C-alpha cells in the first residue's frame, strides 16, 4: 500500500471510531491522540519487525473501539468486543476478507486483561506499541488521569513508597508504577519495543525519585 492509501484509510477509520465513541463515556486516556501515537510507534517498531501495514493500521486504530472503564465487569472482554466491531465495519468497507482474522487477532491480543498470546507479527507489534503508552511521560500522564477519574489519590502522603503497607493502586496512583507499569518491560514482544520500554521505565523511576524528594 502507498503512504497516500494508508493516510486515506486512517482518516476513514478514525471517523468510524469517532462515530462509535460518541455513544461511550469520554476517556482522556483513550482518545484519538492515543490511537495515533500507537500507530506511529507501531510503524517505528515495524521497521525491524516486518508487518503487513494493511493489517497493522486498522488494528492500531480500532484496538480500543469498544472502550470499557477499568471497573466494568466486562473489561476483560473489551478487546474481543473491539475486534468484533472492527471486523464488522471492515467487511462493509471492502477490506480483504482473507486479512480480517489477522486484524481481529491483533486487536483481541493487545489487552492485558484478555490474556491472549499474540501469535502474528502485527499482534506483537500492536501489543508493544500500545504498552509503550503506559510508560514514560505519557504513561505517567495517563496513569494520573485514570486514577483521578476513578477517585484515587496521587500517593499516600504518610507512606508514598508503601514501605509499611500493602501496595494499593486503586487508592494511590503512585503505587501503580510498582504494581504494574515496571512489569511491562518483561512483557514486550519485540526487540525494538523492549529497548523503548526500558528507556521509558528508567525515566519513570527518575520521575518518582524527584517526586519523593519534593514531598519529603
């Protein structure tokens, strides 16, 4: 596919996402900016991990098509529901029928909660590109945003590093770095993704050190 073809398809896919998201609660951590960053990062990773761009593009743009809150009882099914909705749209959009299953698998496998192992290059690249969004500066911004939306605090003022209490990232956003975010590095599927994840994780630790120094 030519760059112009991909650009035209991206615009069409984003229009469909916007249409479907209109009926869902707004989520600042999962917006068009998030989808565009995932697609941009996926293209960088794919330079060393060859993929079918015709599959990777819709997988990136539609991976959060059904976006359920973290507290929703069907949260673990959100990626599978997104895959179904994406494939339904793509069939009507004259997408190659023989590539639909690859798009659906990549979308379904990107999620932490779904626990579906990625078995195609596109699925591995999408999973890494999406997980990089949970690390670095953008990861911290999204972490604090989600914590605030769920009613959590920034950190435990009496024990910010949880030295004398159990970690609780539902109550304190800072705990999420330890309970989940640092563990992402070991889940990366590609060499470029892991390298980027390690750099972003190191930056997050530097931020935490600075934050702790400021709060005393």
